[in-house]
C-alpha cells in the first residue's frame, strides 16, 4: 500500500548542478585516496616516517582523509543550500512543505 509522499516538493531544478558538484568532489577525493593507496602499495616504508606529533604518515594521511571527507561534506552542503535558496528566490526551485500545504 503506497500512500505517496506526505508533501509535494516539486521539481528540483538544481539537481543537475548538485550532481556535477558531487561528481567533482568524488573524483577529487578519489585522487587523494589513490595517493594514499599508491604509497601503501609501492613504497610502504614511506608510511612509517614520522610526520607530526610523533605520528607516522599512515596515521596522519588516514585521519587526513577522514577530515577531508567531513570538510568536503560541509562545503557540498553549503554550496547546494545556496543554489537551492537562489532557485527558490528566483521562483524556479523547490517549494517548502508549508508553501505546498497552503496551496491545497
């Protein structure tokens, strides 16, 4: 039994630009991650070098990957929210649930 969506959000006119941004961020992160894997595969002894606070490159790079992912997620969210707000202000974007419930 499908009752459908409880709200009508309308068409997402920013979906294509958000998808492009997501793909760009994915490719950027993949390149950074490939660097990590390449070092681990081709010259594992480099991973043992102390970098900062007595931590080796493997630990530093690994935590760096986690922090990078979180920062990229925050940047992605900020940019997408800005694009959606601009689209709504221009009258072309998604409407909020309160706007659609008033129209019914």
